[in-house]
């Protein structure tokens, strides 16, 4: 049985996907470009652009935290409490006021104990961030500000 040129081309394209097989002369289609409209190389470039911005943002946050540790700690706790309150207020029966949210977030940043637990995915994500960053800010809250 002989194959038509179209059948042979289809087989060549199929075997090109198998590791170790010879690749056809034309480039295989980019699946990301097909499904998402963004090629792998474009996605990689955007990722590294965001990563560069992240480093600048991180540097600015660290400078702010070192220049006034107490303000940074309270600002972080206040913002995290507001975000937690917004995520939990209509779902979590223990979060009725902003102070309830602040109480929970403050414990996440220090001893890690509270009689309140996050009920939403967003609340859990916020609490997780506070559990990672909060203790470091709390530890330095009473340090003298770094002089320029």
C-alpha cells in the first residue's frame, strides 16, 4: 500500500511530535498561540518584564519598611485587615466588623492563634500572605528607622 503525499505529510507531522523523531522542514504550530493567542516566546518575554518590575517594587517596599518600621507594620496590617474584611464579611459569621478582621490579621502576624478562621479562598490567601510577611514586619516594628 502506498501513501498519498497528503497522508505522508500528515504522518511526518505526527511523528515530529515524538521525541527523537526527525522534525519536518516547517515549524510545528505553537499550541499556546493557537489556544491563547499568545506565543510561548511572547509569554516568556511578558513574564520577565513582570519579574523585572517585581524586583523594583520589592526594593521600594523594603526601603519603605526600613525607613519607618512601625508605620510599615501598621499600614500592612490595616490594608490586610481591610482586604480580609472585604473577603469575609458576608460569608464568615465571626467577621462582623473591621475590628474582627484586624484581630484575626494581627494574630496571623504575631502568635498565629485566633478563634477566627478564614472561610473564603481570598481570605485564606490574604491570611497566608500575612503569615509569611507579618512576623518579619512585627519583629522589626519597634526598631529605629534606618537613616539614609
